[in-house]
């Protein structure tokens, strides 16, 4: 498709072209009021159905309302003189993560931090009823301070054409149910793409891309559907992170972490395991508070970013599976309303009541005399105790603790599911891999090679057996063991391969 000239937009002065995607071009403009540099994404096709244009603007409005520190802010939306919709966004001057990993491999600590920050952004979007559907390194921009910003929420899914380079989903980071349309996109679909993005940051390529092999969309789709998630191959990546990434990219959506929040908390647990500073999970908190004398008391307002502990009870994730059927628009708090102001109920006096038209000080003077007498009795009793009377028993005074307990991943996910075992034979070598619901990085596994054989332990969700005769069936029995002692089942699950 030929490159179109940058459009003329009122109040904006064109500077240069920043890049292009499958369906839009991105330009750098100088905004007049307020004076700042902005990035403007303009759709290439002006012959769009009205419904598509409306959805483009609705998604832009939803993004603008999110106001998350790791979501690229949208300032405005409109149409060019030739009818092409555009978005005006915050300009991120540094390279996207896709460009950065072409030249360097991110460390484990930085990859964990970015993964938690992106999961926070995705969780905030899910709570607002918005799926991303195209999470990938190229859609993670970097601010001048080095912080990531997620962009392109749900736009490519409906706008791009089937024969374009970007077919509405980015194949290398998309889950099989989206690629093969076997189930609608869901929160767990975004979790898959989050895990694939973290894997990409560690390795420098997408999970199922194979150097020197056929990496067309068709070849990648088959690998995503049929092959187990490969290891990163990095010796500094802990086994717990390898397991979490594999769980996040499980073929069956039910076997993935249930939400972006669960994925973020599991990454926090790995940070703690590696003795790294914990990256905070930031989401917005909704509270009810009266806003003035005429308020009914049930208005909803959005507070600023709310930092969640790794197992904070206030950070429980609401259901996010069917996000397309609901949209919530957070109300905007008044600009003069203090963040933590105390609001008293209307009609409740803070002064002392008057009795029979007289001030309380005169009508209740006898109460004051009674109180003075009681104080005198107490003081006399105290003097008697000090002179040898009964001494109260000394009791230790508890010292309040301000330290936080370490995060317990077992409180943020459900019990471990029953393993689903798949085996692959390569000559005399057989490799079994298994997935299950609600995995934790601290899980280990019991296995047996015969039903009544000796039970052994393995730390990874796979096992390779060598020296197996060709043509003979090979079986394995597996059970998940949780560190807390709560095993998934009393019996082992059987899996076989011919």
C-alpha cells in the first residue's frame, strides 16, 4: 500500500513520521495548546463502515478513561479532512520493547518488573470491561523515564483486513483459541499474550519462532496449537518462572492463570524467591463517598492508583471472563475534592445539644460536680495502691508491627487442577508434558512409571524417558504436589503414548 501524506490537523504541526502498522500510520506532531509533542495514529483507509469508525472512537474513549501509569494516554480523537479517523496520544520518545530486544536481552529482574507493570495495566483494562487482544512487545512503548506504556487496545481486531500484514491478531503472541476461532477472546487470552511477551523479552524472539526454520504465520499457528511451550534456554531464568510462562501459555485457557492479577502476583512471588525488590501492582480503587450536602451517598468515584500487596484482600479480581457484555465508565471526581477529606453526614451536629433552651454547661452543671467527685475517688485509690495496697499484675504490652508478611501465592489462586498429560515419541525417546489449572511456581510433581510402581518426584512439569522400544505403549502416572501440602488429587493421572 502506498504511503499516504501526513494529514493536516487543526492545532497540530507535523514534524515527522514515526512508523506504521498493518492498518495505520503514526506521526509526530507539535501541539499548540497546551504546547507539547504528541503522537498521532491515523487509519490508512478512509472507506470504512460507520460502525467500525464508531468502535474505533469508543475504544479510544475507553482508553482515555483508564488513566493508568502503564497505559499510553489518549488525548483526543477525530477525523481528517478525507474522513480517516485518528488518535492523539502521549509521545513516548524511546524505542518500543520490540526494537529494544533486537539489540539486547533483558535481565530476569527487568523482565519480571515489566511483566508486573504490564499485567497491572491489563488488569485495569479488564476491570473497565476492555480486552486488549493484541499484547506484544511492539505495542509496549517506553517513556523518557524508561517506564513501559501499553497501547493499541482492541483496535486492530476489527479494523485490519484479512490480507494485510497485520491480520487483526499478532500470530506469534496469540493463543490458539483466538487463532483458530475455537473460543471468544477473554481475559485468559490476554494472559497468554502477557506470558508470550515476557518470554520474548527474555529470549529476543517470540516463543514458537525457530531460527533458520519456516516462521510464516501458517507455520507459527501450527506450532502454537501442537507443540509444548519451549524453555527459554537461559541458565539465569529460575525454574519457577519457566513453569509460570508455560502455564500462562497453556493450550487450554482453563489451565492458565485466571486473571492478569493472578499472573502479576505469581511474578511477584518469583521476585521474592530471587530476593529482588518487589514491583507493586497498581490498579484503581472504586469507593462510595458523599460529594456534598445534596449527595445521595451512593455515588461512585475513582481514586488515584491503588497499590496492592501480593496477597492483598482488597485486590481480589472481579469476574472478567465475559468482558464484552459490560462496560463501566468511572465517574470523575471533582477537581477540588481532597483525596482523603473527612465528610460528615448532613444533619448531624458536632456541637453539644441544648436542654430546655439552656446551654449544656448550665443545665448539666451537676454532672460536672459528679465527675469531679469520681476523679477524687480514683486519685485516692491510686495513692493507697502506691503505699502498699494491691498491686496490679504486670502485663506485657504488644508492640505493633508495621512489616508486611511475604506474599503467599496460595491465597490468590485456586487449588491445583488434575494434570492433562501429553506424550511425544522421538524414536526411542519419549517426552511427557502436563498442564493443569491454577499452577504455582512452587509446585512439584509425583510420578510413577507403572500404576503400582515406586513414586518419585520431579520439579518440572515434564519428564523424558530414553531407551523405550519402538511400537510399544509407554505410560506415566502424575500427581501435582502443592507446597502447602494440599495435593490436587489422591490418585495419579495416567497418560500414555504409543
